[in-house]
C-alpha cells in the first residue's frame, strides 16, 4: 500500500515520473525485474562494502553495462549474453 500513498504519489508526479504498478495480487507482472534485482544483489551488492554513493553507482553501472549485458549468460537466451543474443539474431 505504501506505493499508493498520497505523499509518495505526489513526489512521483512532482518529478515528472509515472508510477507503474502491477495488478493487485499478481507477482508475475514484475517477475523479470524481480529476477534482475535478485541477481544484482547476490552477484554484486552483498559482496561489496561501498564507501560512498558514487562508488556504489559506478559499481552497479559496471555490473549492468559490462558484466550483465556483455558477459553473463542468461538461460532465457539459450545461455548467451544479451549482447551475443542480439548479434546472433539481429
């Protein structure tokens, strides 16, 4: 319910963002992102001790742009990285 709170929704609107919520009681609507954030935490965040927000941002950027998209094999893509998959099927 906190994501539907008036103050939260007001903040979202004040920065020009649009809130996106799944259907009530349907966890499958967000399964792809839940899986991504699970992997991010397990493969990177829990193993690190960040000294600053900037260090955390740089580390997460590198994880996504270098490792996750270019190196990490994804079972849903036939054990290819997203970059390899795009190159093969583009």
